[in-house]
C-alpha cells in the first residue's frame, strides 16, 4: 500500500541523523496506522528519553514525552485511565530506556495493559555519546567499549515472551517496509511489543566499521521472528460507582454512662504484640467515650508485625484533647517483659500515679505506686491485656464497669471469652512472695 | 450520678477523614505502594475510591498517576520518605507537565529506613528544594483531625486550580492515632471538577491567561491535539532548548504559584493582645503548641500562636505576623529546625529560637520552657 498524504506525521523532515533506523520506525508507524484506518486523535504516542524521544514534534497524534525509562509506566497510567481499546497507546522507547525501565515492561506485559511498545534497539546510548546498554551484544563495540562487550545483551523478546500476558512479541530488522508487522502489533488487544533492530550511524557504524546490522544480529544470537501471537484478555480498569462511606452517623457513639472524671486521665498499656494490647486500648477508649468523655489512643510498636512490644497511650478527658502524647501517665499497666522494657523510660520519669505490673516481672525504680498482679498466670498471655484493663477499671472506677462491658460485649473477642472466670480471678486476693520487692496485697 | 448527654462522637483516625474527604471531593483513583506508616490510607482508599491500583513500586505509582492525570482523572497516593525519594523525579515531571495530583506524605523517623513506626517532621527541607531550579512545590500541612477533613479537600482544589502536584504533609500520629471526633465537625464537602477548554480556537496546551494557569484538555480528546512534555517546552508543548518562549513558560511555573497563593493560603493565627512572643508550629507539634499556649495563658503569660498550614510556598502574610513580635519560638519534630531555616535561613535571627527533637513527640512542657526562657 502506498502512503496517502501524511496523516500522522508532519511534512517537516524527521529530526534524526541520515541513515538512522529511527526514521524508518516513524515512517512505518505512519503507514501502519493508515493501514488500520486510525484517526490521529485516537492515538496517544508516549515517548522516552533518547534520540527517538524528539520525534514528538513530528507526530500529529496526542503526544506525551516523559522521563528516561519510565515511558511504559507513564503509558500504563494513560492506558488504564482511558480504559478504551479504541484509543491506541503507542510507546517509543530505546534500548537504554528499556534497560532502566525493565520492571515497567514486565509489569505492563504481565497485566495486559493496552499498548504497543516499539523498542528502538540500536544497542547503545546514542544521545549521550555511545555508552553500552544492557542490550549491547558481546563483541559489539561502542565509543566507551572499544574492545566490545563481553556478555551477550538482554534478549527482550524472550524475556517478555516469558511473561504470561503479552499478546504479541516480535523482533525485526529495521530496514525497508515493516509496516505490516507494526500494524499487526498495533491491532492486538492488550500488550504487544516490537523490537526493531537498528545500528546507530553516529556511534555504532563508526565503532564497528564494515559490520552489517544483519551480521550483528546473527553474531548476537538474536532471532528475527515472532515470539508470541495470541489472544489475551486486556486489562480493564474497575471504576466503582457505589460506595459506603468510611464512617456515617450510624457509627456514632452515644453517651450512655456517667463519668466523674474532672481532669484529663492518661493510661498507658505496655505488653507484647499478639497479646491484645491495641484491642484492649480501643475498648477503654470507646468505653470512655460511651461515658461522655473525649478520647485519644496512640499506638506504638516495632516495625515487624506480631513481634516485640506493643504499647498504647490512651487519654480520656471531659475537655478537648490537644496533645495526644502521654509523657507522664496516671496509670501504666505492664503485662509482659517486652512491655516493661518499653515502659522503663516513662516509669523513671513518673512523679506519682500507679503501675499495675504482672507479678512475673520486677518493677524498676519509679515514684509510681507499684501493684503486682498475675495477669498472665490467671488470664493467659493472650488475655493478659484484657485482664489488665478490667483490673485497672476495678481499681480506679474511672467510669462504670457497665460501660466497658457494653463495649467489650459488642466485640467478637467477647464470644470466646470467659468473663465469669476473669472476674473471679480479678477478685481473688493475690500475695506474691517470689520477688524481693515490697509486696502489695490486693 | 446523672448522665450528661454529649454530642454524638465517632472514633476515627486521620486516614479515614482524609480518604473520605478526598473521595467526596471527586478524587478518581488511588495508586499506592505499601509503606509504614501510610498503609491505612492505602487500605481505606481500596474501600472508598472509585478505582484503586497496587503499583509494583513507587516510581511506577507516580508515573501511573501522571498517566491518569493527563486524561483528566485526579490521582492520589500516600507514602513516606523512602517512597517519596523514589517518586521525586516523577514529581518533577508532573510539575513540569502541570498535572494535578495529591501526594500524602506521612513522615516517619529517618534517615534512610530509620524507624518506620516512629513519627517525625523531617521532610520539609527536602520538599522546599524538591523541584530542581528553585521552584515551589505546594505543601499543605494538617495540624488537627478537622484539618484532615477540610484541608484534604483544599489541597486537592489547589492541585486542580493551579494544575500542579500538591503534597499533603502529615506524620505517623496524625494518620494512625485514634480519637473521638464530633460529627458536627464534618462540614459539607463539595465535588471538585477539572474544567476543560471549550474555546473555538485551536487548543494550545501551555497557553495561559492572566491566571498563569493553562487551560486543560485530556489526551485522547477527539478534536484537539494535546501534548505533554517533561522537557523545557514552548506553549505548544514542543521541546525547546532555551528559547525565550520556552524559558518564559518555565518561569511561569513558579509565578503561577506566587500569583495564586492568596487563594490557597491556610493558617491559624491566635494573636494575644500585649504578647511579645509568637510561637510557631505546624503538623503534629501544633497540638503540643496549642496545649502549651493554653497552659501558659492559664498561668497569666501572654503568648501568641501561629500555625501555618500552607507551609510552602511561604506566604508573605506570615512575615507580616512575625514582624509584630520580639521573640519567636518555632517548634517542630526534627533535628535542626527545618521550617525555622526556611523562614530565617541558616544565618538565623537573634530573636528566633527553636524547640526541636527526634524520636518522640515534642511535649508542651518543653515548648513552655523555651517560650518562658529569657
């Protein structure tokens, strides 16, 4: 098919060196799009950094020119947002861009995003002086690799063919007319890729005098062929139209119980991950709010989930709470050795208040009143934090026990929890004769 | 004891307020990569946003967002310093292409991976120089639960109105701490829309009027060719080296922020008559400062409080306030006083002192001490 009047390229000369394969790619793209009857306004060309990237001004389609190596990721966003296979997204990228952005190529192929990637593989970085890319074949010389590469370059077609998801992968020699192959790639649903082999007239030819492109390809062990041609499901962006708000008035907590709290109260729970510290803290927070108070709960834990300490600082106040930290809590409950280590600094600074501490631990020097109780022994490790908050409320009567029970009983934890056993355990006197601290009999 | 009926309260954290506010404002898509302490924003968006994408890395996340934004969709992400560092080149691209988007930066203790579960205010110095060449990247800082609700919307509006990426600056505790929140504080959130060019003349992608913000059309438009480029470009979006038209276009990127800043200026100023001392604070430390000021006033001390929320670009209005005082105290949770240096430079100023620290929230007591020091 002979070209009609140009529809996709301007009449100006293309901005590339004489003899550069990039010229052929641009011309063949024009022809391929004409073959398929595309309207230029239905084509988005996304270009990378490198000589090929200055083609934008020559195209009459929509054009987006981004960063080095990122064109496929950028095109992924365009494609997923348009969510319309009638809009053709084409990516022009070099071998350098494909090197730095390999993850994006694999990801786009893997997910089947609608696009055709045309790799302009001239086996070196042409824009910056002819440095090698990861596509530079063994023995191929460049200005900064005068003795030739030692390792064979990436075989991008094999790599992408190995990714389940690509609908079309082919390598071709970028000479004469390859518009039908481009048209075949453009017409595929989902992700298609064409690697066009070229030789850079400025650096490739000069560094490898007399060497023909076909010979370079042969020496590199690269096969000119179609690697993948199949029907795959292209990516479809889910756009939800119905939502539930993250919160609503029906979630509001109504005041059901009185509280005699006159000044802000700060409670700190310190235990181990997996022993219910954060859940216990939320029960106290919600119970306080049910009792007409304002509340905050700040959690602290190490980076890894389920390991090490877990601590929570709860503030309850009848006034607005501004600062949410608790450098000087009124009460600290310590239920494990991890929790004790975390609490040490705070305990050392306390000028009063109470420390409820598991009887298996030894309280450090503190001005807080120390009260031992066998939370772990009587409740088990997993329930030690829950035991500690009920114990705390029994001792402080900050708000009615019914308030905490009403919150606790709404939770699924309550279903497998023996409350009678807990209250019996909490009311049973405890005398600890095992440690040499001053003992408190409860 | 009688039960005093209080107004109905919700228990929530900042992440829920931010995401619900953005969703009601019309944000289209959340593109995320997991990182502590930003993960609640990720999971809440999955539930609440029209579209959600789990990107394979932070560079992809920002690039996908740019792609969405070129088509007229409004994208949001949330990250912390390590992820933001990877996003930085792409943020510059979005800035150059003039692509609206919101990046929620949840600060944690650095350097490097630092302590992922420990809050901080350590990224402002990075943000002030984030755009190569001395350009302003807008940064809006939340300093309360109410701000999470209102300023998220306002930050999105700023991004759309000025066609720019905007950073919503938060920290671990502002996102993760649970708190009671009165329902009456949930003001109505209006839907924001990106207006599209509808003129009869051929669309010129970077041509502007007196607002200095170009009209917008999405790529894929049926009638007009649309061009975006991250390289220096003329009004048509064609790459140029340093032509006058192209450099004027680049300079405009800063001028549009300066010119329109007054429409996006958010701060709280609690000036007390007769006070000689001004306390300045933002973000998580603002709550400690509010408490310090309350305590000081109860003790009969006179002190004023400025909480800037549009942190960058720095508004001249802040200096108008600062000039009224003989003593300035700036409290922020980083090692060397990043906003203090942005306001007063490395050389500093004799009347200015800082309350700084890392690895724990700055306490009202420490702020009080510096405010009262001679």
